[in-house]
């Protein structure tokens, strides 16, 4: 076994793993605080990628610079989703909230399909596109490297925000016990709304990075959403650090396992990993 | 036992209607609609056992559905084995898979079970996609065999399919109704509402969750077999897809989870909605039908978060007040 190939696989796994992490962090925030599985998460990713693409194609704004706009936009989408879809069903059976996000997912995906068509699009003339760094026989694609670093930084900022800020404390209190938090004077509805916005903003940032090296089409979110469900469960629900590490693990398994066993089985391996972990550590790798 | 009597009366009326309506309305498409409606009502009732009554939501029932349809179809194509035996094999294999899934995760609360069934379904889908014997991603086409009950093939019209599905629907509904009244039915609901309290009262939680899943898996597999034999073509991308898993959950949740009539009501709403929006608007290839479907699902959820059963209850309540 050539060491360079193995190293290359590890690095590729890490680079994509960091992006998975950020997507999963967005999901785990919503899931942990509200106990709602957001089925439209993948479609939020797709919306972010398409907005970046459209801004590039129509206004010539490079995806690197449009990123803050997209994060803001997705934050707003998250707030709006909470107001219109989630809030009316809070307090009923958890399945109904899930169903509502599922309906929303179908709706968003097909509206985009209707207006923009099913074609795969790619940004190939941006600042980062197509450039790569080579050293020691290893090749790193620049867009992937920048995305990975960006995703790690944002994940860290979110982590700090949740663990240090006053809002973060309110958020954690709400996640632990909603009623007690309410008694302590925390406006839980506001926390919910902001959490939804924050979760959507995380996935928006991931989408903004992803668009630098990944093609865009209306169903692009599906695979990422499925993987991020597994990552969240793997790391333990509502656990940001867990989601981060599990995302990296999934990236590694997907790349290394896919190379040795065959690319058609790369997702199978991820799911088998999950099933093994869940039978050994029933609450996920870092669950409590 | 007024309640019991009411059930039998309503149930008989529905069965008679379902049996007679296709004889009166000799429209093939209407018959198709009725078959799909009954099939998905049965399927959702099977899901309801574990997801509704026992409260363990599964997002991977496609795994049982797909196993059932492959178990009936593959021996039929390869060896000409009667699908009735295949159906049973599928049911038994589904029970075994249910055991494999259930043993590790039924110790846990919350979403771990949901994600596990979902992960198993994805694994099985990818295995079937890469399995030569069942023609991988292409899937299996039913062979052309002599028509009749033995091969479960009918070419002239759809009525025999309709009656077979109706029989299974009858069995499933009756079983659920009886189950509601047995000790096990109470255990299931106790597990759903207060697992700790149920355990304190001496209910073996993981064992009864396992029973619920096994029953659910068995009937889901049988529905899968019927689906394959009716559609005559199965492939991993349809019978093992997340779409099927979600559709089952969707129907039950729309109708009302853990309610006896929920699955039937849900499929009465969703199946025609899907079929007709596809027929009227689906031809454009631009997904207008799905835009409408998605919007309607969201609207129904927002307007009546308890499902259609909740809506009916609301009307009843208002009537009672006057």
C-alpha cells in the first residue's frame, strides 16, 4: 500500500468531513433544542448553493464574497420557516412537525425545479475554481481546502457562541427543559426561532462553501441531508462537538472505505459504521 | 361495548362499499386507485402498530416492504415458485431483520430507533442494487405466467387484485382492532405514553416494542409482495426507497397516528391527491403536482396538527355542544 495514496485519502476525507460537520451542526442545533427533525435541511443547503450560483451567474459576485449574504439570507429563511411552518405545530405530536418540514422540502425542491430546471450547474471561473496546491506528491484542491478551513472556523464560532454567550446559555437551558426555562424568564419561542435561523445559517455557510467545488441541482441536498441525519445520531443528538467529530469520521470512512471496498458501497459503509457504533454506544459516540 | 358495535357496523359498510363500488363503476383507473388506496391503508396500519400504538417511529419501513416484494418476485422469476410461498418467506425474513434492528436499539429512547431503521434500509437498498441475482439496479420484471390464483397473475381486469388486497386490509384492520383491546394493546400504549411508568408496572418494554416491530414488519412485507405482483416490476430505487418509507409515515400521520381509522383516512386523502395531481399536472415534467402536494401537506399540518382524526373529533365535539 502506497503511503501517499493513503495520506491523500485521509486528507480528502478530512476536507469533505469538515463540510459534513457544519451541515450536521446546523441540523443538530434544531434537533437538540426543539426535538424536531428538519427534513428540509438538505433543501436549505440547495437554496444556499443556488443563491450563490445565481449571484455568480447574474451579478458576477464570486462565491467567496457572496458568502456573508448567503448566510444572512438562510438565517432569514430559517426564521421564516419557523414562523410559518414550525410554530403552528409546536406542542403537538413530534411527527407532525416532521411531516410539515417534509412537505416544505418537497415544496422548495420542486419550486426550484420549476423555475431553474433539473440541470447540473457548476461555477468554474471563480477565484478559487480549479486551482490546487501540491506538495510531497499530495494534491489539495484549493476550493476544498478553503471550504474545509472556513467550515471548521464557523463550526468553532458556533460552538463558542453556544457555550459562552448569554443566548447560548438560554438555548442550552431550553434544550434541557423547556418548561423550566420558560419559568426562569427565557422567551423560549424566541430561542426556538433564533435556533432555527442559526441552524439554517450554518447549512447556508456550508452551501456557500460547497458551491466552490460541487455541482448544483435541485436534488443536491438529499444526499447531504441523509448523511447529516446519520452524523447527528452518530455524534449524539444536540451535541455540537459530537456532530463535528462524527462528520469528520464519516468523511474519512466514506473516502478510505470507498477506496478499499468500492465506491458503490461508500454510503453502505457509513450506515454500517453507524449501526456498529449504536450497538456499542447506544447514545452515539459522544452522547450523554 | 357500544364502541365495538359501532366499529363493526362502520367497518362492514366500508368493506361492502369497497367491494361493490368497483363493480358499479367499471372504470379501470378507479379500480387502480382503490387498489393503491387499500394497499397503502393496510401498509400504514402495519406501520401504525409500531409507530402509532407503540410510539416508536420508523423511517425505514421500506426495508420490510422491499424484502417482501423481492421475496415474492425473485423466486417467481427464477424458479416459478408460487408467490404465496414467497410472500410468507418475505414475512419471515422481515421478522428476522426486525429482530436484528430491534435488539440493539430498543433499549434506547428517542430518535435512535428512527435513524437505525433508516440506516438499515439504506444498507439493504445498496446491497440489492449491487446484487446480481436480482438484477441489481434494473430490478425484476414479473414473468408472463398462466393467470390465476396460484401465480397471483390476472391480465383481463384488476378486480381479483382488488379483492385480494381487500382481504388483507380486512385482516389488518380486524387484527388492529382486536389488538387494541388485548393486554398487548394496552402495553403498547403504555410504552408510548410513559415508558418509565409502564416499566414500573412490570411491562417488559423492549420485549413488547420488539413484538410490535415484528408484527409490523411481517405485514409490511406482505404488502410489499402484493405491490410487486400488482405493479409487475420492482427495483431497489422504488420498493426500497426512502420515498416509500416516508409515504407510509405521511399517510399515518395525516390520518392520525395511533388511531384505528387514521391510516385509512390518510390514504383516502393522500393517494387520490397524489394520483390526480400527477395525472392533471404531472405531464409538464416540471413538478407542479409536487409543488401542490408539498404545499398541501404543510397546510394540512398547520391547520390540523392532530391529523384528520383530530378534525373529525373537532366536528363531533362541536355537535355535542349544541
